[in-house]
């Protein structure tokens, strides 16, 4: 199956900063740790927990809007992440995606 988004979990070091890999529409992109973490949490809830909307309290209550804004900007596809105007966020269901084991392991290790 071809996926629109693959959350790979590959790490690239650049000038002392780590970036975390995803593939979106066939193009590799590198995210900050915070953006990568948010994306993995949203994906994990959609695929494993089977809860599509993730409330901001699960993510980080104080900075969620700013971090989601940064994630959308880093990804370059604003409609990939939706919000329900009540503090809930999810990956837009029109996108197919998968999360690799490596990505989940990175998140669990923190």
C-alpha cells in the first residue's frame, strides 16, 4: 500500500541539532523533536488507541496551538493536522499514514 505520510523515525544530526524523519507525498522532510513527538502522538492515537481526536491536555496544555502551528509549518501541508475548535487535534482522515516501529521506540524512550 502506498501511504501519503510515513513517520519513519530516522535521526539526522546537523550542527549539533537532531532532526527526525518523515516522508510526505514521497518527499523526505525533517522535523524538530517537538513536532515529531506531536505527529507521533496523533498517529498513535489514530492507529493504535483508535481515538481520532486527541485533546490538547494529552499533548501539552499550555503550548499546543503554537506547537501545532510550528508542526504545520515544518510539514508544509497545513490541512494534514485538523482541529475541532474544542481543543482536539487529529491527522486529517483523507491522508493515509503509517508509523514505523523505530518512530514509536523513539517516542517511548523520550
